[in-house]
C-alpha cells in the first residue's frame, strides 16, 4: 500500500472508505454520495461490504455479507448460532434477515460532527473493515456446520473455535 497524504488520512465517511478500498486495490463502487459497495476476498468466500452514511444522525452503517443463504426451516438454528456468536464479539454483531434469507455482519459508528462535518479517519476505516472481515472469516465455518454439517449451534461453535497448536 502506498503512503497516504493528510487529505486521505481523514475525511467524510464515504470518501474515507473509498480511499481505503482504493489503497488496497479492492473493487468498489459509489452509489450516490452516501453509499459505497466493495468486494473483499476472505478466507472462506468473497464478501460484499457496504457503507451507508446517514448525515441526519451522523451514523456510518457498515454491513458485510457472507455468501450464505438460509432457508426458512434452518432459521431457528441460525438464530441460536447468531446469539452464541454475538456473545463473543467486541465490535459489531451478526443478524439474520428472514425476508431475504441473508446473514449479515453489521456495525455502526456514531461520528462527532461538532465542527459541522463528520470526519472518519483512515485508521477508523481500517478497524471497521478489518473487524468485519475477521469476524466473517472466524464465524463462517459455524454457519456452514449448522446449515450443512448437521451440527447444533453449540457443537458448531466448539468445532469452529478449535485452534491449531504448534506447527506441522
């Protein structure tokens, strides 16, 4: 990544996200002044990332979508898994949207606009984006174990959270 000048270090939220995505050579597209969509390769899948700026509230919504579809008969297990997962998160949370069968990771940042215009730093963008991708990568296997592996949500969490010790 090339070094950033001070103009890229902080700015309006969507512009900062756009600069961050550009600096990492990620495909992205602006959807008007208040929205940006990007694509990021994770450990398990390619994720859709979406930033939405709500100027009236000074809130930046950040959504990350794994490529996971849930059927109606899987909903109860997914809700339980999400409850167990969300207990472990330090930033953001997972949701299930039953109308579309989609799982989403969501985080919102309330930005200070005391100076008249909300500013979102490059470092804040990095934390927000990387936290979303890290959590999607960390918990993607849980959803797969529940949806396709026949495991209960507790079994899926236990299986997915096994960390390898040492080197092979």
